[in-house]
């Protein structure tokens, strides 16, 4: 559940404001374009392993991938309502990752100690040095995932509170 909450917070921080395009905006990962189905993923990457599914969210993992000249990288592909919306990369070392991202996408629009972001109207790239990961996200589908995830978290919380409020019967005489 904690990764879902972290994802909601990340998506909320990025907001929905319009930004100019940045060079070489990602359209997906390899042959898989944002908006593609899980069936398209399984065809493009037959070695992808489905990690799990939670209502509207499906996650697949790929090991030993190469991206931006970095390897080996672990790749997590995320789908909302069977539409590819985000790819998360875990690569080492983080200083090489930062240089590779700057080289590919140009100067970032936001630098903070815990995150660097490239942002446009349609996509964003986010790099988290502490998490040693970076991601490419389709903003429209990412916004859909954010809304669904927030609703899911609120429903789970309401269910937990309703369950806690139900009085337990006393002993039967």
C-alpha cells in the first residue's frame, strides 16, 4: 500500500499545468508506446513478469534492460485500466543516471535535493537520486492513475474505519 501512496503523492506534486516541450520526449519504452495494452506488452516483451494487479493497476517487471546506455536496469511497467502510462527504471550508479538524463532530455525544469523533473504538456521524466530510479510518464494517463489511486486509497480507509466502528457483540448469557 505504501508504494501506491507514494505514487499518489508524486503525481499530485507534478500537477497539471502546461509546460513547453523538452528535447526527445519519451513516447514509451522501446516498441511499447504510452496507451498500449498489456497484450501489446506481452508481445513486445515476452520475458516481462506480471507482478500483480490491484483493481485498475497492473505492474510488470523486466530485468537486465539497457536504457540511455545504462545497464543493467530493472524496469517496472505500469498500466491503468489496461493502458501503459509509466515506466520506472532502477539503474546504478546515480551520477551516471543524472548525466544520461541531462544528455538525452536537456536541462531539467525543476531541481530539488530529492527529485529532478523534465515536464511538458504531454509527458514528464522524473529522477529520484535517493530512490536510485527515474521514470517516464504520460501525463494524461498518469492523471487518470492519480485519480483512481486516490479514490482507491480513500475507499480502503473508509472501509477500515467502518470495520473498526462496528461494535463487537458481548458474551451470550
